[in-house]
C-alpha cells in the first residue's frame, strides 16, 4: 500500500520561492510515475508537473513552465517541487500523486493516479 506525505507548503510573497516535498512509503518507488497537482476551492484539480520513474524527463503545465522544477530522489523515495517566482494565482492546495507506469499521455490526468497525499497549502501574498 502506497502512502504519500507532502510537506513544505506555507506563505510566500509574490516573487518568492517554496520547495515542496513528497515522501513515498511503499515498494518499488522507482517504478512509479509521480505527479503534482493543485486545487483551489470550487475548481477542478489542476495538473502542475509530473515525471516517470524510469526517466528523468519532466512535464509541466504551461502556467508553471520556467518557474517550477520537479525532481525525484529515488534513494530517498521522495519527489520535490521547487517553486520560484511565485504568483498569487499559484495559491492552492498542492497534492502529490503516484501511479505505476503511466503512459506519457496520461501523466497530466488526475483520474489516472491511484494514490494521493493529503495536500499542503501554498499561499502567495500579493
């Protein structure tokens, strides 16, 4: 059974930075595709970034490309989301998600992930 625990959220000023972490408990972390999504009240869960376990390639939503960087440390069973040049519209609850061996075309679809963390709040002040 997979458990995901996010940390690192908080309050940041516009233009500031935060680094989110997601700890993975379970087996075969390297085989899991990992994703970051975010959600604001009354909105659908939105794709932010994702990467496969078998590749270092990362995929980003256009809204965060060039500002956010996703990485993973397979030795620590952890994925990270480095968020720079934060904007007020980045304010949301950020969720970490995992699933085994997703196709590239599915990485941005929240419905394709089986396992989710509890979320961490990110608030960017204007």
